[in-house]
């Protein structure tokens, strides 16, 4: 475990909270099951666990396999969105910002909205984000990886070709979503190009230390190296709170009170404005598809550290 910057008493207190929360998360992970519908993720050891807390003052606490790059999956949607907002602050008009009671892969929800995604964290919204990033940058995957490396250019961040291929071979619903989007005029680039980039984006690997540090701009709007303007940061955090955890968003807001994002690779990332970020990796998922150990660890840490936006 490594610390820096903060006064010793504060570091020791947060370190104690981190340790307690991590143990709580490890126990809770036993109630979940590793993702099976993406073959390349099915063999990930269920015992893997890592947790990192990054402070706006530059402090970093971590425990477990905190340097281990894991498949970030839908956590990439957050960083892709922020990469797009750097090019176009009005991208919200194309991807929406409302919560939904439908699943993240709902085609029916998309049809009801005449092809306009409900928010950028459901698959349809994330596919549109990828499409617009291709338009603006030429490479959505490279743009997303670039943002993840912003805090540390040497960070081990890459796209796993095997995972991307595995997602492509089983991504029939995402293919259907892309065709509906195209039918309604919401895609600017060829469907096969957008899907290939989308799957490669979801297959990005990074560690909890990298993710927690990379997301700090969402906790510190006035930082000297601000990634986004203040209005965009506020909006991203708001939509994270209402939609980042899909059907469990209301429960997470009630229990934890932090803008949060999950991924079926077992990662969960939460933001405490003005304080910092916390990221956990624990592969077993709960019935909703969120990391059982990750949610439990963040819940316990937020309670002990008194992190909440409410």
C-alpha cells in the first residue's frame, strides 16, 4: 500500500477505511458470479480483487492486485464520453441524459425514442458516442486510451484483441442496436467500423490505480489540468448518478450517494466531488450485472470516509 501528500493522520485514517472496505468487498464477492456471456471473460479468476482511492490533493492509496490491468468494459463508456465532450460540448443532444428502466441493451427502448439513445451509458448511447468520436478524432479507441493515460503517460492501458474478438462474435444485440441507430440517422460512419471500434473500446484494459487517477478531473473541476469545462463535469457526474449503474442506479444513490459507473469486467468507479475517486475490481457480478464485491467495498468505504454528495 502506497501513500503520498496528505498529512499522516489523514492518510492513516483513509488507509484503515480502505483496508476495512476491501475486506468487506472480498467477502461480498462470494455472492456473485463471473461474467459468462463474453467467452473471453469467463475464465477470469473470481478471487481477483483490487481497490484504489485517489485524492484531489495527489494522494493515492491502494490494496490488492492494484497494478493488474483488467477488462474495463462499460467503464470505457465514461471515458469515451468525456473524450467526445472535449470535441463537442453539445454531444448530449445526440445521446440523451435521462435515466431508463429498460436494460442497457434494450432495442425496444431505442425504437420507442425513434432512434435517440436515452443516455450515453446504455449501449445505444455508447455506440453513438463511439461513432461521433470516430468523426472527430478518426480513432475512438485511441482517444479513449489517450484520456486514460492523461494523468500518467506510462500507464499500462491497451485494448485486448482477444476480448474484442470475443465480444464481436457474440455481440448480436449490439449489432441490432447499431442498425436501428443507422436506420434513424444517428450514425455518421459505417456500421461495421463503428462496431469494431466499440468492441475494441470495451476491451480496453487498465488497473484500478490508473482508472482512479484518470477520473480525478471529475472530482476536481478547478484543477490546473482540467480535462473538461465545469458545466460538462457537472453534467457527467449527474448522469453517472442517475444512469451509471443502470437498473441499480437508484439503489446506489440511496445506499452510497456517489456518481458511479460499473462494467461487467468487474470494475466499479465512484466520484466524490471535491475529495477524490475510488475504484474497485472484483470479477463476480451480482444479479443486476454490477460487481458484487466492488459495490460492497465502495459502499463501506463511503460510509466510513463519509463520502456522499448528499
